[in-house]
C-alpha cells in the first residue's frame, strides 16, 4: 500500500459519505432512536439489588452491535455500486491498489463510526443514564473496532453479489447468526456445546465479551484486550480476503 494513495482514497470516500444525507442519517440518527426504543422497553423492568439493570446490560452490547450491522449494510452496497457504475474498473487502471481501496474504506468508515459511536454513547450515558464500571471511552473504542469489522465483512461479501438485493441477502447469512450467538440473548456458557463452538468462531462474540468486560470492571482487563486482538485480526483477515476476491465489475 502507498500512504499517499491510501490517504487520498480515504478522503474521497469521506467526501462521498458526507454528501449522502440518507446514509449520514442512518449512521447518526437510527442508533439513537433504537436506544430510545430499548430504554422504553426496559423502563419498568425490576432490577435485583447489586446487579446492573436490564437496560444497562442490553444497551451496552447494542452500542457495539449497531455499528457492526449498519456498517456491514452500508459498505456492502457502497462497494457494489462502485463496481456496477464502472467506477471501480476506472480506479483500478490507476496506481490505486486493491488494498489501498479496501483499507481506505476501512479507515473512512471507521472515522464515521467514531462519530456514530460517540453520539450513541452520549445518548445512552447522558440521556438514559447508562452505567458501566469501565470508561465510556473504552466502550466507544470497542464500538469503532466493531464497526470496522462490519466494514471488512461487508467488503468481502460484496464481492459475491451482483445486485444490491443480493448484497442485502448476505445479512441473514453473515450478520444474524452472529447476533443470535454473541451472548446478547443467551449467555454463551448456557448454550449447547456445538453452539458454543460456533459462537467462539464468530468475531462478534469477542466484541460483545469485550464490552461486557468494560461493563463489569473499572479497569481494562486481559480478557478485554485479548478479545479486541481477535476482532482486529478478523478485520485484517476479512480485508485481505476481500482484496483477493474483489472483482472490477459485477456480472
């Protein structure tokens, strides 16, 4: 990769993103609205003494899940449009390399995710009173890493889609199983043995565990850093695989 080309690619993607008002609204407004819905859902739930409220447990995890899901959807469609419009074919005739393009997407959407996570966390902590033992900055950082994971998987899956509808169809295959098995609905140690094995092979499970560590401990733990390392490794692997499978055009 070339640092100069990577920086130029990142800037181009950020400018395109800034002018897409619907996508900006999806990134910024939707997570806050969904957190509002979650707050009303659990507003009257009793909280056992000495335990975090149901909202605290669920909202903490959702702060990491929302960026993952949204970035997967936005990125897979954005890359598909680059191919179907012929933009990607023209770009790859220049000195731009595939890794420059894909890591540029990762950085650009990572910047967008930082803004998204900061706004969602501000709503959760300051409006709805989310309480965690650890720092809110760690929660935001993990959410950003999780968003980049969504970007990387979206870029990889977009290589196998020919239409936007096909890109969306990857969500039930790639995203929903990770949501079901990440520990949000049922603790992983309470799952059947084979489901636990599948869960441990999915990167979102480690992101959720890292968030839960922040929720339960005032200082960063070794488990949290290990989990972040696993997620970061999954990001790099997905981007490399995306570069290997990237096609210039659909069809």
